[in-house]
């Protein structure tokens, strides 16, 4: 997909942003096509994995007594936390990153565009971002947290039914998010008018698993423009969401519209259409 870069660059990258690139390529945003190319499998693992915790939880509940239920609920919570951290480490975001103002500002801007109501929810910051990026509904996390709080803050013995629910929620969360980590696609954005883009324009994007950045390539009038997008910009989360949304046309369309809104493109969103 990538072509030789023949434009003038500073340190290997051109001084350009996504809005300028969309303006330069003059893609018809009313007839956009997004085609996936090669894919990445993000497989970052901690010494103790989310499924380890989930299996411990399933073993604990079989004991059936108070201690077994408490341990099962705790390990179900750990399974969700571990899986969430696995996602962020895979994206190049660790807990300390969330304290950096520049990163927080970019995430807040991204979430406010996708769904402003998420900001107000009683959830950890990272789970708000996971919902905005389409990894898993926050309701899963909220329900699991509610069950855990009954025990940790009110010291109530969890019921067998509640513990089973917590295990099911952890299992669902891991399965839903893991499927996306296994299908992170490079892709090309073009339009129907340009078709095969032999003489037209297009934009390519791909996540670099080693450097934890997104490489963007723009092709227009025989020239190639190349720059990187990292976690300190809201565009990073838009581009990554597109990369994991190819199994659902509506999700893919919404992710692209999020990108157009985040970069401040003047076209009304009602006029933006992704063709499948």
C-alpha cells in the first residue's frame, strides 16, 4: 500500500495535519470508501493474564462458601482491570499517561465528540475511553463495579447469583475486547470518483505496533505526504477506532464521521457518507 515518499520532509515527515491532508486530496466525503489492507494482532501480555484471573474466578466460585465467593468476585474484577490495561499498553498508553495534561485534553476532546454523556458517567477515566473507542459498552463495567462495591464498601457478602453475573461480565468484556485487538487493520480512505486512485487521491493509515503510533500517508498529484499521529492528539483515537471497526458497517461509518468532526472539517456531518 505504501509508496515512496517524494515530498519535502523535516526529519522524515511533512509539516501537515489531517485537516490539511483532506483539503489537499479533495476527497469527496459524500462518497467515501474505506478498504482494509494488512492487519496487526496486538498481543501484549502481563505475567498474569486477564484469562488467568478469569479462570481463578471460575475455580473460586466452585468452592461455594463465603471465602470462595469473595475471591471469585475479586478475581473477576481483576480480570476486567487487567484486560483494560492490556488494551492501553497495546496502544502505548500506561496509567501515568492519563495524568499528563496534553493526553487528558486529547482524550476529553475525543470523548466529547463521540458521546459527551460518557464524560459524566461514574466510571474510571480509562473505561470511558474504552466505550468511546467502541471496545465495550460501559454498562458492562458499571454493572461489574456495582457488584464489587457492595462487598468492598458495604462489606456485604456477595450472593452466588451476583458472583456468577460478575464472572459472566468479565468473560464478555474479555471476549469483546480481545476480538478487536486481534483485528487492527491498516486501511485506505478514497472516494468512488477516484476509483482505483491511479490518477486520483487517497489517504492510508496504519498502526505501528512497535512505535505505538499511527502512520498516515497521503497520495495526491503524484506526490506522497507522510506524518505520524500519536496519543496526544484526539485524531489518534479516531484513526484507531476505524482500524478496529471493519466488522460493523455502522461502527465504521460512525468512526469516520467522528474523525471528520474532530479535525474540524467544514462539511456538515449529514453530508458525510461511507459507501460499502
